[in-house]
């Protein structure tokens, strides 16, 4: 995870499906995120979670890092996004 424009650092975390919400042509998936033991949470990130936006066919369109349920200045690295995509493919019926 990294702040926009800053150098990134890879983090290992666990995900848990919380809920899905239909929004017109989109399906929003909300995931809880907890850092694995020994992983430091980035400074300025207090209550991280994940919003995965899918289209009607179940394709992931966007992955957003939330803090306290809102968009924040942090983003996922490509490896972290791949971890989230893998979790959704295996554990969430889209």
C-alpha cells in the first residue's frame, strides 16, 4: 500500500467478505482487511477495508482502499490487487 505518489511497500493481509450491494449496472463488494501478524499498518491508515466494484458479468472494474468506510489517499500495489482479485475469485460469488 502506498499514498498516492509515494514509494510503495508490499503488505500481507487477510480478507473477509462483508457484504454485496447492487448499484445499477454495478455490484459493489465490501471486504474487511486485517494485516497479518508482524505486518505494520501504514501510518495514517486507521480502519482499512476494500471496495471491489464489478460489472454485471462479475468482472472486476476497480479495487479501492477505504479508510473508515471512505475513499482515502492510499492505493493498493499491483501485487496487493492480485491478492484481492484471487480472494474474490475463490471466495465471493459474483
